[in-house]
C-alpha cells in the first residue's frame, strides 16, 4: 500500500534545482526517524513526536490517520489535473522516504506515465534504499537528491550510509547530488571527515549543504556558520527557501 501525505505546486526550495517550479508529492513512511534533528510535532492524539521537520510524514503510528491510501496509479496521476501546470513540469517525490515504494507496481507505473507525459522526476531520498535500475529502467530517467544522513541524525552509521546504494544510484541515475542537513553545533572536523567518507562512494557527485531547521528562525540561526563551512571546504551552500519564505507552514 502506498500512502500519500500531501501534494502541492510550489518552487523547489533546496538543492541543485532551487527555484524551479515543481509539483511535490509527499509520501508517508520512512525507514529512519532522525530524532537527532530535534524537530517535534504534536499529533492529533496529543502525543508530541520527535523527529525531523517532516515527522508528520514519517511516523505512521501517530500521523497515518491523515495519510491517503493509494491503490491505483491513476489516483496519483489525477493530482496533476488539480493544478494549472506548464506542459512539462518538474515532479518532486519526497517524504518521508519515497523509495520505500521503489518496487511497488503502482509506483513504477506512476513514474512511467509521468515520464511519458514529458515531466522530469526528482527523488528526495536518504540514499539508503537500493534501486534496481535493470529491472525498472524508468529510474534511469530520474534525478536523485541524495540526502544521506550524518551523525547529527542519531541514526546508526550502518543504516544511514550504504556505500553500495550511493554508488549504484549515482552511477545509474540521470543526475544525482548530495544534500546534507547541518546545524551550527555539528560543524567540526568529525563532520568534515564524515562528508568526505560518504563522498568517496561517488567522488564526482557534487555536495550541497543546507541548514537544519523546521522554522525560519532555526534555518537563519544555522545559515551563516554553514556558509563559512562551505566557503572553507568548497561545498555548495543550499538555502531552504521554502522555510525562509513560508516558515513552518506545510503544503508550500
Ligand atoms: S530520513 Fe529524511 S524523512 Fe526520514 S526521518 Fe530522516 S530526515 Fe526525516
């Protein structure tokens, strides 16, 4: 079963394609929790759930009541009719972790039809779940933003950094880039070493560093120290434009 949390037409706020008009599909569920990011949200049942800035799309136990179960690819495709879109538009598949659905026939059919209609697909993924590019060649037409989790996520190393997965995706996808979420307290030599060790799995893949934060204030507090880190190491800084503009609002 595929769960859709929300969809919205906006601009891409992060990474290499920042500013590009994009239709976002946010899918429910993730193979991680990333409680180290320190964001939290109170669920309808009154429980305060700790996690990342999209904890409402990660935690099935407390938030799935608001997720829409999808049983046919047409249900996802019909979302495009709800918006006035250009003939071909960037489609961003995010979450949660969209690749938990990588082998679902409905999901693969959805990708194939989007591509046949001329849309460009970008996955926002944590880069820990493998993709079978030979069995499902449609994934070779997709772009992957590899948001590999660092130690500040509090996820175990063996779970968050899968060198074989990173290499496979970066070698087979149409385009791929690394996108790391970093807060000012994590900027140290250990962080630098970790980014370099991740990049070793795909040395030509460009690195974008963006400030941790689910609110404008958090993003702003982490921005300047991160820019200094990027200047020193030669990484690209990526803003989180949507949070800077719309703060903690969802669906924008
Ligand atoms: S992998 Fe991404 S979506 Fe999943 S918990 Fe971590 S930050 Fe959130």
